[in-house]
C-alpha cells in the first residue's frame, strides 16, 4: 500500500526513506505527552499515593498519602521532602519526631538548646518565637500543636492600664493568676515568696527587657529561686507577649544596646561595628553573620529588635 502511495506521487527511493523518517519523528513527538502521563500515573499507583493539585493559596504542591482513618498521621511531600504530620506537644518532643515534621538537624539543635536552657512552650505562638522556625514552617504545623494545660486556675480581673489585681490578698487561696506583663509590685507581692524587694526587682527587670515573651524569663530575675518559681508558676499567665519597648538596632548607640539585659558591651560593639561596615540590618539573618553572636543570643534577643 505504501509502495503504491509513493508511486502515485512519483517519490524516488531516497525521497521515500526521507518521508518515512520524517513521519516517524512527528509521530514520536506527538506521543510524548501520552507517554509521560502514563509513566506518572504508574508511578503514583506503584507508591500507593494520590496526586492532587494545590489551591492557589497553598504554599507548594503536595502529595498526600493514603492513611488509616484511625490515625492522625498525614504524609505530604513538600519540595521532594517527605513530611509526616501528627498531633504533638512541642515540649520535650524527641529529635526523630521533629525530623518527621520536616525540620533540619540545625533547626532541631536550636530547639533542643532552648529546652536545655530551661525554655518551655506554653502556647502555640511560643513555638513561632524560635528564630529558626520560619513563618512558613509555623503555618505548616500550627494546627497540629497540642500543648497540655498545666494546672487549672482562675484569671485575675486585671485593670487594663495598671495591671492591678482585684482582691490580691486572697489570690493564693483562690488560685487567682496574674499577668506577668501587666502586674504591678502590689500584685507580685500577693504571691507566696515574693516580697517588696523581689517584686520591685521583677518589675524593673521587665522594664529593662521591654516586656516578657515567655514565663521562664522570670527565672532570670536575681533573687527569684527555683523553689519560689515552682511554687508560683501555676499562678502566672502570659496572654499578651507583645514587646512594648523594642531596640532600633539600626539606630541605637553601643551604650543604648548594652543597657539591654541580654546584650553585653562586647556584643553591642560588634553590632555597631558591623553596621558601620556593612550598612543597616534588614533582619535577624544579617545579625547572624556576626561571628561573635551565637544562636542562643539570637534566639533570646530576636523579639526585642526592630529594623
């Protein structure tokens, strides 16, 4: 049949071969999309996973694994990384579990260092304050964070402007809690083990910091023993960790920086020197380029800086 076709159009032998090669090439090109689709379909079937398109608002394309209805584990693939999601309490979570959640060894080292220093997560947002956990990472895991409540207590009736606690003399008996970012010296003295001197010291330290972002920061107050802290911790609340006095790191002098409890003179000088040589800081990553500033320092100071 092909021979008659070529004879009809008067093709010589060379032209016939050229036509056959050209036709084969066109057919191959046209079949590529079908071959790729077939391979992708077989690949998903082989691994028992279901492919779906992400919504425009989703961050990245994911492949969700089929999983039992009796478990909360969900495996997703983000930029070719297999990430397993499950409900978890971030306090003392083991390294393997953090790794399954998609965190690198470097990120896990910082988290574990925070815990080793006495750090603890009291709310979901405390997790977001770890500087190695980006906004995107936190958005991924937020709905899976389940922090166990520690103790049951009634919140005090706080005055919005002064933080005074009503009926503070009976706060211990009634288990009334105080807000550590608002309570005045009178409120602090209502707690067992806190006298006039220590209450003033706590308020003064809070002012020097610019506000508390974690309850464990109270351990840093000179004279507040571990025993006293353990006795009052269930009466302490932190429902507003917004820092009210931040350091303008691009404009503060060395002396102004060094007045902050977390920054010594050497660190302040290093920050100013680097700023003079390289220009203003845009974010914490710029500060991390200063070799004398370790990850522990950056974690503690992050929320107190503005750029």
